[in-house]
């Protein structure tokens, strides 16, 4: 699976961060025109992400991909060859660490996402996992690609395209839930209306008012199960603390959507690199 590739301008920017004024060591050793090969391998089992960007970084610096590349979203066993690049040593050294690190971080997110998706599907094969916008600022496009590679989808790409009513919004309102629902539907008739609720009484009020989805923040599993049975026509999204250890339980309790930020805090999946002369 290859959801998309980060644009060349972004990849150039990442490469430039590491080589703002050239590669001092390679230049001082006068080895830049030598030919070589850079191999990237999975050090541990992982769901791969970022291999397309790593290849494109090489191409932007005049390198050539050799042999097959393992696409983002693929599962790789430890030792699997992910990508090989050939060309001038100067370019190999420029691309090496940035490409390696990008794949490591994105593969960490993708692998953690895939683990949560697998757990959720054990609880309910139709349960969806969605990842929040709590990625490190400035990394959204890359983080979302990793989420997609892991089998989940974004919860909210931005404030501009979703309707999610928090208590922090309601603090400024002096009207009944049904009135808020009518106003939101009039303004954004094509959007699903999501409301985060704190307790069962709030859940029942907003379900009766016509909310499409109720987001239950940090609710225990038994409370999710109880409210899901009371309002079977309203979709339930469990949020807060969702991870691979509890996803199946929340899915079995009737939460058809699991909202999580956990993959963004997963450790990188190590990518082993070997650079050799050719």
C-alpha cells in the first residue's frame, strides 16, 4: 500500500537540514566521486513506512534505486531488504541518515497502528481505528501516511473539515442540545456531527438531540458497553488511552470507532544500513 509520497520540496528541506553547507567529512577525504551502494534492511519485524520517500531522496541527489523496494504498508521480517541505492559517495552520505531516520520513525508509527488495528478487529471485525491530530507539529503529512500504512485512518485532518463539539465549545453556548444540532446541520449539512460527552446523562441527551457519533473520553469499558446498548442507533467512538492492550475490549463493548494518539508516541523501528564501495 502506498497512500502518497511527500512532495519533493519537503524532502529537499529535510535533506537540507542535515547538510546546510555541504558534507565536511566526505569533502575533506575527497571521496565524493567514488561509487557505492546503500542498503536499508529491517533490523526487527515491522510494518514499513517511508521507503518511497527514502528512494525519492536518493533520486533527488542523483542516486538510482537498484532492485525491488518494499512499499509502505508491507510487513517486513527482521533482515528484509527494504531499499538499495547506488551512485556517488557524496550523495550516498547526504541521503543516508535522513532517509534511515525517516523510515525508522514512520515505521514505528505504522507498526504501532497495525498492532492496535489487529487487536480491535479481534474484538469486532468491523471496528475502525482512527488516529488523532496529536502528531508532533510540522509532521502531519508524514504521520498520516504512517497511520494509513498501518491500516487506520485519520480522526481529524484539521479543524477545518470536521464537526466535533467539545465541552470547551459548549461552555460558550446557552441553548438546548437540539438547537445546537439544528444550527450545525444548517451550516454544515454534509458533515457527520460528533459530540464528546463526559457521562451517561450527557450521552443520552446528545443522542436524543440527533448527534451522529458520541465520543466517550476515558470511559471504562463497562460504561461504554452500557451506553452502547441504550442507544444502538448512535455510533460510539471510544477515546483516551486506547492502545493494543485494550482495543479488543472496547470493540467488544460496542465502540465501532476507536480514537487513539498512541501510535505517535511509539518507538522507532530500527533500520540497519550498510554502505559499501562498488
